[in-house]
């Protein structure tokens, strides 16, 4: 601008950048194109999942003590471990669960601690304990890798034996994993295979041996044993005898004792060896038939919707080839909720665009209304470029964040657009009106956007599992508002500063005439109704403040009177029915 231009902007700083973009609409269009293009490009590769995945600063200790009651597990396993861990400074909280035949201890680390260091210290502490029963299995100590929610859950069921059902489930798992869109499948409700060795007491007495002798012979013959190493010019080689046995038949020929005549008594001579499965307190049924559950997860490069389509196509194909005695069906599909949330975002975005264009079009120029509303898709698409840098993904929580921002993301553009239109209505040229308008609104708009960001900022620093779960919500809001601020200060003024091709005939002229009449009626209502009310409120400000305070106290009193129900989590209807039956202790599982 020349020194004689009205409202000349000072050189340097943000105002110079804004003025330059307003004058160079090509640069503004290129910036908008870059924002939209990068957003669309990133949207094809950004991580998609149902809910956020996260890691916990928790070390899990599990230990089996078969045949022991919960009370015995608590006394023999949990209390010694708690006593050893309680004095460790790196541990914040310890929780433990004693079940029949097993114990589970969770040690939550102090926030900010090194997870690997915590694992090492806890492992060393547990290994120092020498009070565990001899019958207990060695403890398993590992970091909690967080919670991953499956995209879909399948039920594989049928009138089969446990072995047959598990084998059928494994076949379905392999077929699913062979699909290009499926990479992670987990079977649930499968009992671990075991080899049962049943020895009559009469056999032990007749041979004069003890049960521990047979156990020692089985242990020595069924484990992989290191056999030293060989050093060669090509390198060192570790030797190991592979004696590990996986099925019952491999155990039958284990020698137990050698007789004086040189003959050997084998395990099959004194015991019945059979393949079986571990005892479980849980049984899974689907429509009255034994079942196995299968969870299908998404990886970083896979969309839940793509996985859902692949699984549905697989099931439709397999059902036609399965015998009547078995079946596979989808029991829980989270991708439906995910797709519904995406459709809600798209629907609300489209509705918001139409409402903004309609509302602003009634009172301002259609050009102003259109480019103001365009800030919604530009801001949302542009924010996708920032999400990977903030370690955020597209999931149910982030989609909710997008939906929240739809209602307020365009507010800054509305303020700037209205100010520019107001300047034009006073006779300013488009360029001058745009530069003066955005100059006047820059500070208020920046503070308004900053206020919105600050409102969500504390969620970034919530500790623990809750903080990691909801971290993506403020990340989305910050990204959307940041792009929105850039759009309304640098892109919007350029679009409004240049003259478009306005129609001077037909429906457009009639619309302008109708718009003028509507504006005159609104101005009349403001002058005759709204302005007198405001003048009265300002004249009797003491009474106004008193009435406002009284109303506030009434609302506050009603809130704390107990008449408003409070619940931490609202009750939401689901398509599932859950029933729990409590039976006396010792009730057989089959009942």
C-alpha cells in the first residue's frame, strides 16, 4: 500500500503477511490447495483404529499354583510378593487378585518412570523370594502392553470335541490370516493342551517306586538339554539335545526303571498317557453349543472398515462350505459404530456447511457466505496433516473431537467475513475492506481461538490410562483450530478481496432485492425493540446485576439440592443382555 492509502498497514510482522496474502490471491489459493491436498494424502495413510491403543506403566506378575484355594494362593504367593515389592520406590500402587489355582499381581509404576528399569527391578525382587510352594509354577513377569480392542469378534461353534473344535478354529484362523487385509487374529477361550499321566497306586507299590521317581524320569527325558559348544574356524556352535515331547505317544516309551535282567519298565507299562487340555473354570457356548471366540484386530496400515468387509466376505464364503455340525458367525462388530461415527461427521459437516451458507447468505453476500463456510472442510482436512506429528490416529475419540469442533471452527471466519462485508457496505473497495477488516479482527480472532485451545489443553496432561485414552481429543481440537486460524487470516481475505462475477439479471437481482428488504426489517427490529431493551438494562444496571445474581444462586441451589441425578457414567442401552448367577463355593463347573 502507498502512504496515502487509507488504513495502510505497518511493515513487518503478521500484518504484512496478511496484507501480502490478501493482495496475492494466487498464493492464497495455492496455500488452500496445499492444505487440502496434504490432508487428503495423509488421510490415506494415517493410522485408523476403533479406540486409541496405549501402553501402561504396569508390570504384571502371574503365577500358577494348581489345586490351591484362593486363600492358599493369597497366603503362599500374593502376600510374599506384596511384602517384597511394597518398599520399592519405583512402584506407585499394587493390586492383586487370588483365584483358584492362580495369582495375578499388578504393580503400577510411578508416572515418568523407566518401564524397562521397573521391569528389571521387580523381576529381581520376585526372584529373591524363596517362600513359594514347591508345587507352584515359576512366576511370569512382563510389562502390560496396553489394551487393544478388536474390530470384530467371531464365534466358532459346533457339536465337536474340545480337540476338534480347537483344530477347526485354528483352520479358520489360518484362512483369515491368509487374506491380504487381515494381519492380526487372536483365538480366545481355548484351553492349553496338556499331557495327562495317570498312574494307579497298585502299580507303584508292585514296582517299589515313588511318584516322584516317575516325575523325575519324565522331566529328564522330555526337556531340551544343552550339550556344550564346538569352536570352529567358521565360528562357535551351541549344541542341544532336542528331547522335548509334545504329544502323549512320545511319552509312552520313556524308561522308568531298569530290572536286573536288563529289561526296562516303560511309562506305558505303569501309566495311562493321553492328550488332554487343562482344567478351566470358564466354558464358552453359542446357541447352546461349545464355542471358541476369535478377535480380529487392525494394524497401523489397515482400516477397520476394510477389515470388516474382508471378514464379512470370508464368512459368507465359508458358510456355504461348512458342514451342519459347525458354524462361524459375527457376534460383535465395532466397525459398525466406527462407520456410524464417520457418517455422523460427514453428515454434520454437510449440514453445517448448508446452515452457514444459508444464515450468512440471508444477511451478507453469497460470496462471503460461501468462502466462510469453506473454512469447515479446509480446517478439518488440513488438521489431518498435523495428527501424525502429534501421534494421533483416526478413532472413535478423534472423530468425536472433529464433531465437537464442527460447531465452533467457523466462528472466527464468520467474524472476519462479517467485518469485511461491513466495510464494503460502507463504500470501501474490496481490497481495502478485506485488509482493514482482517487487520481489525486479527487480535480478537487470535484470542478467541487461543481461548478454545486453552479450554481443551489440560486434557493433554491428564496422567495414567485415562489421559492416554483421551489424549487424541485435545490433539484434534488443537490441530483443527490451528488450521482454522490460518485459513481465516490468510486465505479468506484473499477470496473476499477480489471481485467476482456477479449476475445483474434474473434470480440474483430478485434475491438482492429480497435480501435488502429483510435487512431493513431486521434493522427496524433492532432500533425499535432490541436497542431499547439494552438501554434499559444499562440504565438500571444495579437491578440487572441483582436479578442475574439471584438467578445464578437459584440454579446453583437447585443443582446442589440433590434433585439432579449424578452418575459417573451414564447408562446406555446396548443390544446385549448380561446375566450373572452366584452359586455356593465348591459348585461343580458343569452345573
